[in-house]
């Protein structure tokens, strides 16, 4: 099994999803985290609470009961289930911290892509949704001219981090779907073929035990190898 189990009990599972593996897919024959867990535990019910894009590694929580799924989904909707990400970008950002507020809509062409709608375009796209993201420079490595960014999202939109960061001129290293030619070239030079994005922190309240659960990991991807993590 490619998925690593970090924590388990009767109500839920916390796992580390590797980059390149889908959280859940309907494509026949394609592996995904949910299917791996069902097969491993020989349990037909694994409740998907939230997702990570296929190229992204990081922490996910799955429910093992319908009651836990409802409680965790409620926490996600209310912003109680909190996620933090590390991302790597080329160069040093103009602002060391800030907030991005955009409207995103999903373009189903080209295997799906999140498009940032300008204020003048919002009325044309009824499905455009508000997306809010906070970023902070965690570390800059001058020798490589790469920056480690810490990111927190208030909303969970399709490809939100990748699309918003790219639109703001901070495309993720290795993200061939959203990066410009300069970032693509740098990614190729470094041999980075997956989006340099990791969901490294996950916090929520246990739905049955009513205590706060906190999990943290260090990114394992090649793009993160030059940075320091505590």
C-alpha cells in the first residue's frame, strides 16, 4: 500500500498521501487512497472528508463511520478542521506575507483547470466561487533562489492554492498545469515533476472523544530537500 497510516481508531484514520496518488477516483483500474484503505481494512465504508490534488502529498483524515463523516464534514464547513501547506516557489516573493482573494471557476477543458475570474468577469460565470488564501515566507535559500512558503486556506476550492499562487506571480515549482515557462524550465533543471505542495499540518476535534487532534509531517518531495524543518 502506497498510503501511510499515521493514526487509526474506530472512528477515523489519518494518513499520509504520497504525491501522484489520487485521493479518490472513478476511473476504472486507477489506484486511489480510498480504495487502498478499503482493501487494507476489508471495510466497504471509508468516508472521504476532504481531498488533495493527485500531484500533492500530505495529510488526510478519513471517517470509518457515517457519524464521524458527518461530524468531520461539519468541522470542515465551519473552518474548524484546519489545514496548512508548504509550497516551493522560484525566487523571493515581493511580499513576505499576505492574503489572496479571488473568484475561481472550473474549466472542464484540458482535464480540468481552475481559472481566476476578474471582477469584470464574475457575472459571466455563475459558478465562480470566492477563494481566500493566506501566505507567509518561511525560508529563502539564496543559493538556489527558491522560497518555502507556508499557506493556509479559508476556502477549499478546486486547485485553489495552485491557481491563486500562479495568478499572483508565485507559481509552484513543478506545477506544469499552472506554471509559466520560466518556472517550467527551472523545474526541469531541478528534476521536479510534481507540484511542490505538501499538506503538512492537520487539526480537528475528534468526533467521538471530543479532544483536539493535531498532526504534522515534514515534506518528503525532492523540491523540499534544501529547506530546514523543525
